């Protein structure tokens, strides 16, 4: 008797796959399988947890940053005053910097939200925290009284001078017209070293806080925090977010997402994030609707790995 | 209320006579998923391979994720940093997630090569992929909630992808309060709902038969519905158990 290959179609027709099975059966105990599964997986989880544990590298505070890398801290605070840090020019949802958003052709999804999480870098990261001190630095009044142009000229000049100084050390900066920028960033460094900046930046004077947006943006504008991540193989070019500190597997299921950042045309694209996310959305849609896609849905018949799964059935036909 | 709608005590209501919304819903549910399909005591003889354990492995892992997650959640996000018991519970949460994904990915690949969407099972496939996708988001928010260096860095890196497509303004990875709502309520509910729907669909449609199964197969020829107990079925049961 000839055997007709069954359809690969998702449609419910009159074929064997569409009808309730009327052939031979085997005894099966659903509840027993579930209980055995829970016990076996539970033992496996307990065993692996006891052997490998889980990583818990302490978080980095602004105090730790200011203590370990004061020159980087001062240079970053100066960029915040000058408005030249990464986050100051980020665009939505933090600020309205023109042409900063990532677009795909004419589509600008990043700007759709507008500035929903407003961050005024110089004021939020430097000036406002200094104003909370019991004795704010006298230069604070000079800064607030100055024009925007004067402020950015001072901060930009100091930023350039810091970059040119030996070891970027604020104490070795050449003389120049930096206005109150050195005094303000120096006072902020002291405040951070004493540990008070962490609290002020996070809670903005409130008792409760669960929003770390400002602290994280400030931390990320420096090179100390990204440097720590790079030393733990966590940078974007080291497969970024799918990794975790230590030797635990991390989010290995994000491999394709991380992979795209490592290859062209994504790797060098200015809008890499937007391209990668949209590509992943398209690939996810393809996987979701795979049964409807001719060619892809026929692969299981062309590459018959199913014969391994059902080898007993096929042997006894 | 009409007289015939009130069943007499001890006499089951006539299921063909349901006329209320509730009665019709019950009728539809019982037709789609009668108790012996929901909790079966037998399966087709082809359901006899290691390939079939991974779905159940994923469900078992999910139960351990929920149990360990409840313990972690009730003790607050700082507990596991300072308690050795907390650290161990955190490890079980992590590793049950790792196992969950391993089981789920193997299950997904196997169901692809088995073309398990055949014969009206496409929604089972779609809910399976959806549970995988929602689980990825749930796990991601878990990594962000660790309140340690990893969560700091993952939040810093991931904000760019979310902001680039306009999501970051509402799904702010640096806002731990928001992440709590996502990770311990919304996303577990979503994963649970999709997984329950997926499992119910598997029970409704049954397990897809082998790709090359045909009417002429011995497993079907020797076991027609009218033959209640063929030698084939007895042999098959004995071979499995």
C-alpha cells in the first residue's frame, strides 16, 4: 500500500493530523509526570545553585566613583556643566537636543514620546545638588547670575584644559578663564566623596525614591563605570547585556540580539539600536507566524529530523 | 424562568438544552475540552520519546521560578545581598530561570522539526512562541531588579535600545519602582496566562501525529475505534510502562 505524506499545513482538514487519534495508545499519567518533573527539576535547581551560586557584584556609587577616579569625576561634571556629555546630547526622552534621535529612514520613533523624563544635566547633576549643601560654594551665585553663553564658555574651556592636563588632574590644569567651573566641580567632588551626592541625586530632597535615572546617566557619562563593565566583559562590543559578571551564563537567550550589534551593517550604524530592535521584532514575527510562511514551514519535511523523534513509530508501521 | 430549565434534584441538566450564557459557555467548554481530554490517562502510541519531556520540564521550572520569586519578593530586593539564605534563594531563582529557558528552547526547536502546528494547531504554536517572548521580557526585568552592578550596567546599556524605538519613556529601565510592577505582577501574570492557554490548547487538539504517519500504518489499521482492545494496543501499553 502506498503511503501518502501528510500535509505540513496548519489548516484543519480531513487529514490524520486534523482528526482525533484513533490508533493505538499507551498508558499515560499527566499528574504523575508533572510531579516527577517538579521533583527532578527541583533537585537539579538545588544542586546547581549549591555548586555555582549566583553573582552579586555590589553596585557602584557616586562616592566610589569620586574616590577611585576623581579626575574622571571632575571631567564628567565639567562636561555636564558645558552640556557636552553623552546624556546632555541624548535627545528624547531626556532632552530636546535636535537631530539626536535614532531614525529609520524618515521614521523617528524615539521622538514620539517627546521629553517625558526631563533631565537638565548641568543643573540636575551639579548646581542643584550643590545648592542643598549647608554652606553652598560662593561661586554658585556667580554661576547662576551668568548668561548661558558665559557658562558654557567657562565649562567648555575648563573641559579642554582638564583633558590637556597631566593625568587629567584638576590640580595641574593650566591657568585660564574658567570662571566658577573649577570651584563648583571641586565642591561636587568633595560632596560625592563624603557620600552625600548619592542621596541628593537619587531622591532630590524627598524621603522616598525608586527612580535612578539621573544617577545612572551621570555615572554612565564618565569613563569609570563603563571601564568597570568592560573589565567584566559586559561592553556592547563584548556581547553586552546578555553577559553577566562572573562565569554564570547570563541572558544567553538574547544571543541573537547581541550578535546583531557585532556585525555590519548594524555595528557601525549611527542608528544601530533602532535597526537591531526593529530587526528583532521582524524576526520574532517570522517565528510567531512561521506556520503561515511557505518555504520556512516546509523545512521539517526537507530536513527530516522528525524521524529521530518518531523512530519507534516509523519502525513499527 | 421556564419550568424545563430547572433540573430536578439528582438529574443532570440536559447539556443540549443550555440557553443561558453561562450554560452555553459550559457546554462549549465541555465540548472543546471534556475532562478525559483535560486530564488524560492515555496518549497516542507515538507519544513515546524523550522529545516530549521538555514542555513539562519548562512547566516544572516555571513553578520553581514562581516559588523562589515569591520568597524573594516577600523579603524585598535588598534581602539577598545580606543573607546567605537569601543568596541561596536568589541562586535557585536564577538557575530555575536558566533551566526554564533551556527546556523552552529545546521544546521550541523540537516542535519546529516536528511541524507541530499541523492540523489546526497553529494557535498552540503561536502561544508557545508568545510565552517564549514574554518570558524573555520577564527575565530581562528580573536582571534589572537585582539592585547590583549587573542591573546598573544592564539598565545603562538597555535604555538605548528601548529609547530608540520610543518605549523607554514609559518602560524606564532605571526606575526600580516601575520594574517591580512589571517583574512581580504584570509579566508573571502574562507568562502564566499564555502558558496556561498553551497547555489547554495542547489538550484540546491533542499531540500532533508523526509527520509521515498514514492511514495504512499498523498503529491505525489494527486499532480502529470499533475495536476496543486490540493486541496492538496492549502491546503498546506494555512496551511503554
